C-alpha cells in the first residue's frame, strides 16, 4: 500500500555541500530539525556504492519514520525497499517507472512548465518537483521558474507540488500562500554548520 507523504520539508542530499563528515550525520541532523522526506542523490558513484549508501541512509530514515526517495534509479529503490523514485525530464518516463515499481511506490517528476506538469500527472506521477525557482549551484543548467509559472502549475494539476532550487531563509516566505505542499532544499540545510537549526528555521518560516 502506498504510504501517505508529508512533503513540507524535503531534503535532497549532496555530499559535496554537506558540513558534516558523513552523509549519515547530515541526514540524521536534518530529520531532527524537521525534514519530512529525504531524497538520496548520488551522481558520481558506482551502482554498488549507491546501493550501500542507500541501505545505510534507509536504516536512518526507517528508524526516524521518514520516507526515502531515490533520485533517478528505480533499480536502487527496489533493491533497498525505498518509498519511491524521483525522475527528471531526461530520465526514464513516469509510465516506465510505474511499470517497474508497481502501484505502491511514490514517483516524483521534475517539471518546469505547465505542459510538463500536466503530462506528469496524466502519466501517473504522485508529486511534482517544480523549479529551479531561483539560481542554484547544484543544477547549473536549470532554468529559473517564475512564481507566476508555479501558480499556473498549481492551478493546472491536483497532485502535490514541491518547489526546489535556491530556496533559503531570505526567500522562503514567498511560498507561504502559494498552495504548494512543500519545499525541497539542499544547500540551505546541508551546508550550514548547524543542519538541524537550519532545517528548523526553514520549516518555521514556511509553515509559521
């Protein structure tokens, strides 16, 4: 059975940005600060290392009662029993992922336009990652999505929406009354000396 998701504060990992010695420490602290969902992103490692890391992170998310989403890799998600997968527009199509993962796992799709969002919903996506909302160092090729487009996407689809890209304490309040379901954050949490405090501040500003 597909589990109910709380998208409020969605941590995306990036080991190049974290302030801690290990990814496990970073994830543990982020959850302590209020992150409700964790996406494991591993762009530069072997499949075996990705699998081992996913097992390690899942032991933490399971213990803390937080779902684990795997970026791109349906095989890794299945291998470790993750809650689901997040895919971009150049990854496997949502329909293919659904055929691989079955009906009980969560599939998130990145969208930057209304057309992409509508298509993702039509294809069976469970939620959308919309962005990049602001310039971000983690995705140099990502084009900025305006707040106007975000609102148009919100009106066009009924599935949950998570905004991503350059979200930080200075701009998080912009999303309060947009009707979106959550914020996906990388550096504004992971790169801070006190990861738990950074997560706590962002969550409080988004949902005061």
